[in-house]
């Protein structure tokens, strides 16, 4: 068997990158505390997704269905816990942690969007809520090779095409979470096709900088149902074991496909 095992991933017709597993750090798996931050603005009820069997579905409904499937699939991979936050003009804690996928599914089913547009969204409120409700475990000196008792992962679902996220100042919560090796943040951005009448590209750029670390994933999705479920399949991977974002295509999708 060859010493170096690599997998080539086609990023575009013009470029191919090679991923060398031997060049990556090897980390053990450990339980995850996963917090879904779900946009409940009017946008996610107006935006629709075409379905072969059920016609046009509100984005909000599609999100909840995909999250439910994610929770059941992830629960089969270990003893993970899930909590919910909702995004209005800021992040609000909605449902505390549970390792029971049916209870999480019921909470998702009960979630409703607020039918309101927002002029801004405060991204710093996410860090504050996480730090208050589920700070990651501290790092023990001399035990960097040992797995932590758990990691904290935030998955943001943002569905606005006209509302720029803003960061309202540095905070202890932000500093502590950014410095922790046991905290991760992923983003799934769903939006209208970018035009001169919206700010999708600017929103995508801001979301990409919220947590600018190699192990973060910022996934961009524009109304393709199959791609949405493929993205959630990518998110099943444990953050300590998956490849870095640079091995994936993270360009803004310019049109519905």
C-alpha cells in the first residue's frame, strides 16, 4: 500500500485540489453539543423551494425537515445533544439541550417564524448566548492529545437576502469562544439569486468572517432541494475529524439550479 493516500476533489472545471490525509492532524471523536441557530424572519416563509412531490415549499418548512433528519442521523453516530436558538434581530435561546431525537424533532415542529422583516441582525448575540448557556470545556495543560469531554458546535441557518449581519463590539464571550479549540461554528446561507436589488454577496462575505477558522464550514445554498440535503450530510462529519473549508467549493451561488 502506498505511504500517502490522497483523494482528489473537483472544485471546478478549471481546478482540482488534492487532499492528503497524512498531512492532517488526527483527532479522536467525542460528544458534540450542537446548537441550531434558525432564522425565523419573514424571508424564510416567503422564499420557496421546488419539490417534485409536494410542489413549492416554504424555506422554513424545508429547513425544519432537513434538521429533523440531521438530528436522527447524527444521533445514530453517538451520544450527541441538541439545542435551538432563533434569530430575529438577535439570537434568542429557544430550547435547551436534549439527546432524545424525538424531543428535538417535536421542538423543531413547534417552531414558527415571526412573519417580520428585520433591518439588521446582531451576530455578537450568538456568542453571548452560547457563552451563557453552554461554554465549551476548558483546556487542561499537558492534555492536548486527550479528547475533551465534549465540544460545542453552532450551526447557523440564515435566510435573508436584504439584511446585513452586524457585529456590535468585542465581548468576553466572543474572545473566549474564539480562543477555544473546543468551539466550532458552521453556517448555511440560503438566499435569493444575487442581483443589484439585494446584498447576498455582502451577506455571504460577512457570514464567512464570523468565525474565520480552517475547520469552519460556510455553505451557500440557493433553492436546490438535493443540494440542501447534501450540505446537511456534510455537516454530519465531526468537526475534529473533517477536512478544512479550503478543500470545498465555497463560492456564492449566482442563480437557482
